[in-house]
C-alpha cells in the first residue's frame, strides 16, 4: 500500500473489519479483494473500506452473498470498481500512452516543436 502512515493504518483497520465478518461474507470479500489487487484496480483503501461497509451492512441485514454480488461476481466487482476509476493506475497509464503517441506522431510529421 501507499507509504503514508495514515493509509497503512486504514489498511489494517479494513483488514480487521474484514476478519469480523461472518465466514461466507469474509470469503466473498477476500475473493473480491484478490481480484481487485490482481488486476490492479485503483481506488485504494477507500474502495476496500466501501466494500467492507457493503458486506457489513449485508451481513447485519442477513442479505445472502449471492444477492449482494448477483449471478456474475466479475460484473459486480468491475461495476463496483468503476466508481473508483479516477484513482486507477490504468487510467493514468492510458493517458500517458495517449500523450506519448500524440507526441511521437507530431515528431514524426514535423508538427511538434
């Protein structure tokens, strides 16, 4: 996670909250978190805290995990993560790629400088 001590504290608080979830909910959050981390989805601790909020409330209301994530857990987590795209390293890298190609195209055609 980020080197900031506040972020690390929030990370450990999130992990503790996750451990307090009933087994099925905790298993679901573990799987969703693993997916997010594996694919480098941005949003950081804020996104994970919101995920914990959702599953804590669902557990308190006894909403079944399948009702929370629906029939397609990939669609669920990708839709959930889209709310945090502004923080995504992918978004930053896409912008960097577009900018680099535009500069290269300008240099190649004599439009730049």
